[in-house]
C-alpha cells in the first residue's frame, strides 16, 4: 500500500501501469492506430500474407508490426480463418499465428487485460481457403483506434450534416413546378422542409407529414402578395415535386433541416 510516483524523475513505472494509462488515453479502445505508419495493411501473394508496418494497442499494450512481416497459409482444405496477433500477459509474449476452422470463422479468446492476465486475440485480417487457393476476406472490418483530433473532426462533420440546413438543387419542370432529387423517405421524415417563393415568402412544414396519408403527398397553405395559395408537395422514388398555387410563382430555393 502507498503512493507511486509515475511522471516524476526517478519514477519506476511498470508495464502494467503504462498499459492502463495508454488504454485510458485511447478511450478504452482496442485496435490498430489509425493513420499512423501504414496501419498494418496487407497483401496476399503465393499463399503468403505480407503486412506493412503499423501499431496495435491491446488494452494499452502497444505492439509495433514491422514492415514486410509475413505469414504463410497452406491451401490444404476448405476453411475460414484469421491471422491473429496474440497478446499474452501471463507469459509476457506476443505472437503472430493462424486460427481457422471449417464451417465458419473460429471463436476468439478476448481476456480483459486490464482486470486479468491472460490471452487476447486480435484479428489482423480474415481469409478463406480451399485445397487450391487462399483469398482475403475484403469485407472483414478490422478495429481501428482514431486520434482525438480525428474523432473531433468527424463529429464536427456529422453535426454539420445533421443540424445545418442542407440546400437542395432545384430543377424547373414547368412554370410553378420544381423538383429536387436523391432524397430518401427516411431523410424527409427526420427533417423540416423550407421552401422559398421568389426569395421572400418562406413555407415550412415537417417532412414526415408527407407520409400521413397514402400517396406520400400533402398541401401546404401559404400567403403571397396579399393572396392565399396552396403548395402541393409529392414524394415518389427519391424525388420531391413542388407545385406552386400560381404558375407565376417561382421556387427560388429549398432546404432540409434535421
């Protein structure tokens, strides 16, 4: 019992303490460090998988994959498999090996290395093989750890998309009739729709109101230049059609805002 000096001159820091802190700084994630070196990317040739360099953090235990690290796969049967980076804190070893089986991919040992010593098997890539060939599974999603700056930038972009009004490109069909394209019913149902008549009158309505009645349409009343009119709105197969109550009215812009 007592106090340990970690970030002090002369402090004696154990690998376990370092790992705990790295795991915290990595937001408790396990994976390949994104955008550092070559992210342990791989190629396959002559039944040999070759990895480029990169770093992997497993519960704060950081492993460097050296460039051109290879492992061979023998095409001797029909199986699905993984190339495994095995981190074993019980014996302080790190190993690269294959784990495969027939009838689907094998299960993994995933010990929580913060709470216990043991083995954690991290998948570097997935493959299938037959008696004649080996094929990488390009659909397999490897786990990555993003830097805090990247996470913040991605969040900013999602917030911009979600909360900043998205202007739609309008196509004039005829006088008073306009369309915009590429809009899903889900996007409409999650958005408010704003339509500008001659840059002066703003018509707004909830997008989900289009789907209250069969036919995905509704009429929205608006007042322009002292007169009362009705805007017809119809949605069909990704296309929103806006028809003004007077063919002399021009729709100058349209926005969706979630």
